[in-house]
C-alpha cells in the first residue's frame, strides 16, 4: 500500500513536466505559426510560386530584403495565361521596385497596384472580350491589391496576394482573386 501512494505523486509530477514541455513546443522559434524573432538576411533574394488555381496557368512572386534588413523591396509578380472574366493575357509581369514594404517581427503587409498600372509593366497577348464599362471602377488602382506575408525561417516566407488586373487606359480593373504564395531564398 505504501508503494502505491508514493507512485501517484511521482506520476502527477511527471505529467505536469510533460504538459509544460508540450506547451512550450508551440512557441519555439521556427514553429509553423511563425516566430517574432525571424529575420531574413539583409540583401537576400526570395522567389516562389503563387497558387493561382484556374485563373492562370502559373504565377510567380519574387522580392529582395533591403540592405538594412528592415523592408521588402523589388517586388515582382508574373502571371502566365491569365483569365479574368472578360479579360485575358498570355503573360503579364509587374515590377514594383519603388515600393518598400516595412517588416515588423518577421511579418509584412502592403497595398500594391493593380497589375498593368506600373510604368515597367510588361504584357503579351492582351485581349479584352468585354467593353471597359463592364468592369468595376477601382477607387485607387495604385493601391487596389494587397501583399501579406511572414517569415517562418530566415530563408522561407509565405502569405497571400490579392491581385487586380488593370483594364488599360481606364480606372477600371478585374479582380483576379486572393491567392496563397510561398517563397524561398537559395
């Protein structure tokens, strides 16, 4: 009888230690939820895929980390064989080099222009199957989209991108959608 009573407190203590360890595992640096201390190396280049579903045959995102490590710079988005209700493109590439995006605790979020609005935007096989008036007016084509992300390690990031495609020579745009992306540094 004496042995059973000594065994029970020992098991309770072991259970408490294991529970404390399990609770700390979810907040360990590098956990999938992201760590507040994750900092990509200054000057690093990241690139990866945008999961565009049936809206395009493929999508790609790339960006760099500023030399001081405080912001995202040189954002590039490319979509191939894009289909957006009444508008299609063989390829569109936008470079948002003048748009620094600040990072806080390994996370970032910024409004981005509708694709096709940038002076350095490149497009191939642009086709408009509906009149421009069929597309909704966008209050601010320069800030219509959204790029959000976080670093899960110093060489890996993921997030979402909301993409609008500009109807050329108008203030109208087609909302392509909100898509997940992942990017890695070599």
